[in-house]
C-alpha cells in the first residue's frame, strides 16, 4: 500500500504562489495537448508530475490565506483570491485528465489529429545537445519567432520548468517546448540537435 505524501507548509507570498500556479497551468495545457497529439507518454508523465506540484501549491495557498484572515472583512477580501486559485487548479486537473488518456493508451481520433495538424501553430519538444548553436544564447536575443516562425515557450532544466523563458540562457540538456509553424519547428529542432550552423 502506497503512502500518501504529506505537503509541508511554507510561508510563501500569496502573489508568488498564484504566479507559479498560473505558469504551471499554462505549461500543463501545452504539454497535455502535445502529449495527446503526438501520443507521447513522456510528456504525459511530465503533466502528472506538474499536477502533483499544483496540488502542493493549492495547499500552500489555502494555508497562507487562512492565516492571513484576521476578521470577517479579511475573509471576504481573500475569498476572491482563493477562488482564482481553485479555478487555476481546475485547469490543471483538465490537463491531467488529458494526460491520463495518453497514459492509458487512448489515442486521439485520426480526424481530430488531422485538424490539429492543419492549424497555423503547432507544438513540439526537443532537447538541446552540446554544440548546438542555441546553447549559451539568451532566448529573447535569438528572435526565433521573427526569424523562423517558432519560439521556445518553456524549458525544463533538471526537475524545474521555466515558463516564458525569454531572459534565460539556453544550456545543453535543456528540454524545451516550442510553438510555431511546422517549418519553423523543424528548423528549431535541427538547431537543437546540432545539425545546422545557422537559423537562416
């Protein structure tokens, strides 16, 4: 019988917790979408890991809100914040449900897959290798969206996900999620694998 992991309380600013929850919910939706379309179990598993982190954040948020409420008026003012946190958690749960379908081997209908593939923007993921022209560069300075029609929207470094990593310096072994045209994503993946010397 598996033991339930207990979440430790941390005194974290409510604003900081909400920002992390928002960022997590965004990347979870993108990862779940990609996992379903590409039938990628690894991405689906990442969603389940992030869902557990979201559950921890919900607990921490609620604890901090309860400790902050001293009067009825405080409680009324903080109720709206709690509602935002709850709705963000609903989004993450929806992403988790999509990932669960992938993990159970339930595939997207071919017609739905074809529709998604015809959209102007697609999602892709890859890993930066040592020697890639992207390594050591700041994401914003690469101007990927303008140059190739695709941009990096999230990076996994170690166990942590960085959402909207515009100011981050790319490192080898970074796992990234990118959004853009099929042509742009193809160029980006080649660059990440060290197969090209230029993005032009």
